[in-house]
């Protein structure tokens, strides 16, 4: 059974931190890429970060590089997104996604077959 469940969103002030979690079924957790995307109101969904299963290579968008860190806990089938130095523009719904085969570049949402329901992150001044 495919399952991705995000948690950890909330309200935080600028400069603060949050850690998002994505609990996956064992089958989904073995996907080629595990990624995070976000979508702000009125904007298109955008790539945030991803992790390649084979070697734990990390990918980041330029907007979050140096502030966000993606990681995984294999014992818990969970992927994390540690978000530090949060900015107002980080406000969005954050989605965890799994790309089973990894046939497409990691930044493209259409390459991910499975998605979670999303968790809201709101950064206030």
C-alpha cells in the first residue's frame, strides 16, 4: 500500500525553524527519489529538495540551499526536511513525494508518482 503522511507544519516567525516529517510505507520509501515540493497560494508548485536513495545524494532548489536539509531515517521509513532561517516567502503547503523509477529530472513534479496530503507552513514577521 502506498502511503505518504506529512507532519510538522505550523506557524513560525521569520528566522525560526521547523522540521517536517514524511512517514512512508516500506514500499514507497524504497523509491528512487524522495522529495519535497511546496505550493503557495496563487503560485505553481515548486521543487524544494530531494534525496536519491542509492547514495543519499541531496538536491536543493537555489531558494532553500544552505537553509534547508533533507534527510532520511531508514529504520522509521521517514524522510525529514529541516528548515532553518525561515523567511516569509517560505510560507506554503509542503508536500512529500516519491519517484519510484527516477526516470525524470528530480525537480519535475510529474516525475513523482505518489504524493502526500501536504502540511502547511506559515512564516510570520
